[in-house]
C-alpha cells in the first residue's frame, strides 16, 4: 500500500471574514474530493481569514499513480481562481 500526503499552504485574498474563507474552502474541498478522489481537511490556520493550510491524502498500490494524483491536485489548486498557492509539501511513502 502506498500512501501519498500533500500539505498545501495558500492565501484566499478576497476573504473578508471566516464565513468567506469557509465558503471558498468548501467549494475547493468538494471539487478535489469529487474530481481526484482524495481526502481533504483544513489542518492549520483555522481562525485566520485569508490564510489556510490543507492536508490532502490518497492511497493506492502504485507510487507513480499516487504521485501523479497529488501533482494533478497541486496543478488544479494553482489554477483555482479564489486561492493563491504559497507553498506545498508532497510525500509518497
């Protein structure tokens, strides 16, 4: 079993409240779950309006496949208009 984890640090610059931030994150999390079949959770910066840290995980039997899925998630987030990717850490084990 191969487990892939991804930690995303991002900014939601248009968020003016936690409600705005949660709205954007719910939309992003729903799309990631449906499109890439990954688990997604906000793991840090919960009380900050414009900053977020997401934890994303997937499991498979091929390391190349797991790495590819997480690479595609990063690329999708880069193109998501409401979120600006700051940094990420990808780990496949």
